[in-house]
C-alpha cells in the first residue's frame, strides 16, 4: 500500500513538472507553468507530510 502511494506521488510530480516545462516553453501558456509549479509543490508537500505521519 505504501509503495503504491509512493508511485502515485512520483507520477503526479512528473506530470506537474512536465506541465511547468510546457508552460514556460510556450509563452502564451505561462498560466500553465504557474499551475504546474503550484501543483508540483502541493503534491510534494502532501507526500512529505503523509510519509512523516506514517513513520510515527
């Protein structure tokens, strides 16, 4: 179960990173880059919090 959640978080991080790169590559889609960065950071923070909660 933990492995499945970790894989899910990693996949989300990759998707958000791709969205950020595409947003910066296409000037008209800067909003896409901003959303990608926000979602990347949110997923990363949530993953860290959940991982820390499971260790307790």
